[in-house]
C-alpha cells in the first residue's frame, strides 16, 4: 500500500514540475528563438536591399 501511495505522489509531483516549470521555460525559449529569427531576417533583408541598390548605381 505504501508503494502505491508513493508512486501516486511521485507521479503527481512529476506532473506538477513538468507543467509548472519545464513547459513554460520551453515556451519562453521558443518565443525568444522566434524573436531572434525575425530580427535576423529583417537585418538580412535590409543588408540585401542596401547591397543591391549601392551596387547597381
């Protein structure tokens, strides 16, 4: 009986840690990566446009 209680408590604690700490941290990292990616894309497009306009004139 004690093993079953400890198994249930351990499972509940594991789920609590997963949903409270790990998933929000992963979502935050994905948001950060998307923001950095969008900024890098904007810089790449700006450098490409400036490079083409200065080379053609």
